[in-house]
C-alpha cells in the first residue's frame, strides 16, 4: 500500500471531540445532577451569608463588651451605669447586667425582701438574682448560637449530597454504555465529568461550613466564659454592698 493510501485512510478516520469543560459538563448534566448542584450552591450561599453576619456580630459584640466592662469597673454607682446602658446595644454582657439590675430594683421595691440600715439598703433574695443572671446568660448564648445549625448541617451533609450527584452521574455513564454498546471516551466522559464536579462542589460547600462552624463555636465558648465571669463578679459586688448577711 502506498504512502498516499495511508494518508487517505488517516484523513478518512473520524475524529472524536469531547468537550469536558466544567461549564459544558454542568450544562449537559442530567436534571437530577443539576438540581443537586443547585442545592449545594444555595447551601453554600447561605453559609457564607451566615458566616459574614456572625463575623460582624462577634466583632461589634467584642468592642461593645470591652467598652462596657471598662465603664463597669470605673463607675461608683450601678444607677449611673444603668442610665448609660443604651450606649452598649451590641454588648451581651450589658444585657445581662440590665436584667440583673432590673431584678435588684424589684427586690428593693418589695417590702418582704428589703429593709434599710441607715441610708444603705439591705436586701434578701440573692437566689432570685442568681436565677436571673443564669437565665440572662443562657438567653444570650442561645441568641449567639442561632443559625449555626445551618453550618453544621451543611458541613455534615454537603459531601453526601455531592456523592449522590456523583453516583447519579456514573449511573448515567453506564446507562449510555449499555445503549451504545461501546465504552469510548465520548460516551463515558460527560457522565464522569458531571459526577466529579458534583463531588468537588459538595466538598467546596462542606469544608468552609465546617471551618466557620468550629470557629464560631470557639468564640461562643469564650463569650460564655466571659458572661459567667461577669455574673460571678457582679454577685460578689452586690453581696458585699446590698445583701444582708455579707
């Protein structure tokens, strides 16, 4: 056979072009895989939105807490501090103080729980104040923890949702092999490509959610310690100055 014949055969051979770019793979993916990817993308958007919101909340809370505690240790009167409480709207410690102060005011106005010794009020009912402090602390922690379940759920389920898309994409590839009777790259590449993209997006959704969740949980534990320390300090101060038997 001449060289001319070899050239003709080569030119006559069909060329197989497989477009496996990410965008094309998503566009050509099955509706189930596309729905899976859309779900993961929406979950990721929610997680980043919550992450940004929590970041701003913790930043403002830390600044406001520092300002409040600085004022708390400087003032000579709790009444003066309470009058300026609206200046610390982002402070969770200030809100705990407000709840405790209002409870002390109720105790001081109760004839059964208060009496005077000279110009100094002597109060009873310290258990009531402790309960209010504990309740206010738990309420603040509950507020801070809100929406973190979205991060936890995304972090734990994201890889499995992506795996579902992966399995579905591979099933589609085997189905095409059965229909065509061949396992060429042009047949299996689209299904495998969409399957791998589903896995990648599932991990890209879950990993940041887990990182954000762990970071915020650490900050919440520190804030809980700060609230408990403030409660203990506040109780020590009022026991020495206002409550009988101290």
